[in-house]
């Protein structure tokens, strides 16, 4: 091959050798005879691949010093979000346990729903 270097990787699921590219692996069609699920997965895969390519391009445009200053900030933000998610999960678990032992309480149910919404919001931010 002239100037094109290809690498191969092994698939852990079926022990076949796949090219290490952004190409989406073949999916089984058993789940969806009309191919709708396959098409949806393919579109999502394309969007993720495009996003990854854009991030790689932006990374090439920035200097190493800029990258070194941004990475710790983002790590701190991620740590804070993960800590908040763990705290919300613990609180949600505690409320679920108290709901099992108590009678029906609308205020408790409202608090649980509010915590579930906050937890989902936090997970989306991650």
C-alpha cells in the first residue's frame, strides 16, 4: 500500500480481525427485520465519529500549553460532577429505603422525583 498504513485489531466478541478505522462494525439484523434499529445505530455512530474528528482537529490547532491548562480544570469539573452524582444516589437510596418502611407520603415521593431529575441532569452534564 502506498503511503497508507493500516492497523488491525481483534474483536473480543467473535475473534475476527477488523480494520482499526472509524468504520462501524456490522451489527446483527436479528433484532430488527426492517433495519430501523440498525439505521439509527449507524446514524448515531456517524455523529459520534464526526464529533470525534472535530475534537481531534481542534486539538491539533491548540498548543500544548493551552491543553495543559484546560485539562486540570475539566478534570476538577468532572470530579465535582461525579461527587454530586454519588451524593444524589446515596440520598435517593436513603429516601427509597424510608419510603419502603413508611406509609404513602406525597412529599417524600415529590422529593424522590426531584432527586431523580437532578441525578439525570448531573449524568447528562458528565
